[in-house]
């Protein structure tokens, strides 16, 4: 025989399928003893060497992690929320440091995407960035847990299991935004975002913001709230709807930077000056936030640390180690949109 022997060569001489050879070589009880012995004997005669990658698959270790991104509507057609781009770099570096490869894909690759990765041993575990409507996504989280899939998720609480989630303190971030506007005496505030159970991160930001206002004896008006998803266009149209309905405010808290950037555009078109007439605060500190006019005040999430913690926690889960609650502190970056 010329060249290195393969499992297909063994299958040919043993008169069995390649999958039977694979099972026999790992001594699977699904293969009878006689066939196992024959396969092992032929492998020895052919001087068959086990491929490292194949060995990893047989032991269910691929030294690869899968990063699944939820598709978001974007102006540039990338379908990737810019907030996650910074985190992607951190996750990639953390994987390299740990000696792992990273497989990146959109979550919509199939209706049963978890089976494409962890269950087929293409990856030892999964990192989820973004989840769309949280209510719709809970069934998928439950499916992953039932199958004992090793995974961690950014942001959303999964079945009250803190070991499966790495998150920013969104409630505390909302408090930071409120404190900043209150200090500037901007107490007549609008909120743009989805303050419902469908978007738990946005809701926590709103709740922290509202509670801080309430502690100062100020109630936020529901009339000055407009629903928006995390896109510039959504923030733009939500703010325009408030203006069109003659709803006045001297400050605006947006649930994300993209929403805030859209809001600033709508305010400018209406002849409302930022920050002279309306202070604007966003959330995330995406790269473009410092380049808009005026530069955007925002609550910063530490994407570098977040990426490191996502990888670190996932590897602990894979190794069967205890993972502690991971709630990252936010910080306020003050720029020209609010002073």
C-alpha cells in the first residue's frame, strides 16, 4: 500500500463501514467483540496512526469554540451589531491565548443550529452574542440545557443560572445615566428603547434610570417613551414620533448608542439643538460614538473584559469547574451631547 493508511483502508479490508471502524477503534460497545478485534488487527498490520483531529472528535474534544452571532439589521449590510465587533476581537484573542480555535457563524445557519456545532463535535462549547426577542429565545436556551450543551450567553439571564451568563450591570448603567442628567438639572426626560420583557437588557437600563429619578421624587412620563430596536433608523423614527406629537423634553436617554445617534439626527432635523435644548445619553460606547456631532455621552460596557470572561467561563464549564456570577460594572463616558 502506498501512502499513509486511513480508516477507509481498514474498512475495506475488514469488510465494514468507515463509521464501524471509528467505533471499533474507540472500543464502542455498539461493535461486537469479533469485529472490534478484526479492525484492531488490520489497523496494526497497516501501521495505522490515529489522526490527532480524529482523536479529538472521538473524545468529543475539538479544541474549538463556536461563536454564534444573532443577525441584526444594519445600515452597512454586515448584519452585525457594531457593539459586538469590539467584543469579537477580545473573544478571538482570549481563544488564542487558551490554545483554542474560534468558529464564527450567524445563529440563523439552520433551524437547529446547536446540533451543527456542539452536538456534531465541531466545537466543544458555544458563545452566544445577541438573541433577538428574548421571549422567543427561551425555548432554545432550554433545549441547550436539556442536551447538556456547554454554552455561555452575553447579556440575557438564562433560567436564572448566572453561570451561563456574562453581563454588564445594565440596571447600574441606567442609574449612572440618570444621575448625570439630574446633576445637569435635565429632569424632563424621554426614553427611547424597548422597556419590556422582550428585551431584558434594555428593560434593566430603563428600570435603573427610572428608579434613580424616582428616588429624587421625579416620575417619568409614559407619554415620553417610544419603542425602538437597536438601530439608528429605529431611534430616528421613534424620536420623530415624539416630536410630531408635540411631546417636549430637555433630555433623552437611549437604550443603545445606535438609537441615540438616530435620535440626534431627528432632533437636528427638527431644529432642536443638542446639547443646548436636549441632552442625549446613549449606552454601549461603540466606536462611532466619539465621532458623531456632537460626540455622544454614553454608558460604557467593557467589551475587552466581557470577551475574556465569556471564553474563560465557557472553558470552566467544559472542564466541569464552578463558574461564579459574572456581572461587569459599567462606567459613564461624558462627551459633548450632554454638557
